[in-house]
C-alpha cells in the first residue's frame, strides 16, 4: 500500500498501480452497463412469445447483477479497511 500525491490508496495489479476508488468505480460502472444491456435485450425478447423464456433468463441474470452492485461497494470498503490497518 502507498499513498500518492492526492492521498488515494493504490494497489498493484499486473505490474500497474491501480487507485482503489478508480478500480471499484470501474467495476461498478461496467456491472451497470452489462445489467442495462441484459434488461434491454430481455425486454425486446418479451415482444415475441417464442423468445419470452430467453427474456426471462436475462431478467433473472440482471436481477443477480443488482445484487452484485452493493457487493462491489462492500468489497471496496473492506479492501480499503484492510490496507489501512496493515
């Protein structure tokens, strides 16, 4: 762990220094984009009766992704806490 000029915690991943806030914000945003795509495609699949099952599957997957959102934020807080208390 180290602090840079702006006092943001960083960690190294694949030989790159990664700012914790930027990393978890990126994960959160990517999850939201994928979540939105699942719901959009799932919605279109409901227009045709023959594809309703697949639309439902995408909605279930999207619902699990809604669970991932707070888990990303909790992981960020735990990560920061463990780095600060080493």
